[in-house]
C-alpha cells in the first residue's frame, strides 16, 4: 500500500485495484486501500480545479482578443482621392490602397510607374 500511495500518479487506479492480492478468503476492502483512494481522489480534484482555472483564463484571454478585434474593426476613417500616402507623399487617387490600424495609408502601384527597374512587378509604396 505504501508503494501505491507514493506512486499513485503513475499507476492506473483500476488496474491497481484489480491486481491487489486477496487477504485470506476476502478481497481487499476499501478499508485496506483507503489511503491510496484518498490520495487518488485528492489528486484528481486538485488537477480538475487547476484545469478549470486554466480553462477560465484561456476563455478570458479569448474574450479580450475578440473585444480588441471588434474595436479594431469598428474604427473607420475617410480616405479621399486627395489623401497623401504616408511615405511617398503622393495622392492615393484611383489606385489600389491599404490602410493600417495606425491610419497609415499605403498605395499599391505598378513598379514601372514609379520605379525605373522596368521588371513590371508591383509593390506597396508606404
């Protein structure tokens, strides 16, 4: 029983109880294995409480991230064709553009229009 009580975390409880030797004509009773069962039940309850805390913390974190996402998606600002891109200082005009959460506007323009590389690729101009 001492061995079971010391190593209860690494022993399958069901198999351990099935393998207990008989004491005379009667199998081991709960009184014989009370210490072992108490240790197993205490550990199970402790792990369950710890897992519930972790689950609730993860749920809270998920809710905070969702709230942050909702706030970020709810922000709006107006981009007119006259608005200047932050880095290149050229008007957005009719070109494709992107907006960052910091309200920075970037233009997407064919590289051949603004660059002399001539390879025909496209780039974001910030």
